[in-house]
């Protein structure tokens, strides 16, 4: 089973709502300096977008405008998220997602920047099979 979780990401401004993001092993990206900078932004954006999508669709977590001080609600949400990410019936999907985020090639992220979660998983499987 993949080493993947969905965790809150909070910002320096305590009043700014946090976001949910995919947390998994993500290697340093490879490519030119410009490619790495662009791919880093893409991958970080997808980690949040996909994390919030999985939380809503699979765990029923309505994150909304949660801030750091909403400790009890954060704990309730985290328990639901943790239960989903270790559920064996979702293992294959989370393995595919973790494999995608393990791709270090900046070009992969740039070329697939407009794909949804299913598209990224499909393209990562094709990319990894070609290597």
C-alpha cells in the first residue's frame, strides 16, 4: 500500500484558511532550472487540488474555510481522511497516485499540467511503463 496521506496545509497568516493536500514521497524534480520551477508549482497545485477532491468525494470531508485554531474539526476531518487512505478497497488508486507523485521528470508535470486526477494516474502508468 502506498505511503500517501491527505494533510492540512496552513499558511503563515493564521487567518488564511488552510487547504488539504496529498502528502507522499516526492523526489526532487529533474530538468532545467526553468522546468523545475514550473513543474514544482504544477505538482504543488495538483497535490492540493487532488487532496481536496479525494477528501470531498471519498471521505465526505467538507473542508471549507478551516483555520489552524479549529483544532477539534481538524482532528475529526483527519480521522476520516486517514481511514480512507488506509482502506484496502482504495489501495490501487492511492498506489497509482503515489506513483505519479514519485515521478521526478519535470517534463512529465509540464506536459500533463491540465489533467485531472484520473488523467495523471493514467499518464503516470504509461510514463513508468515506458521507462
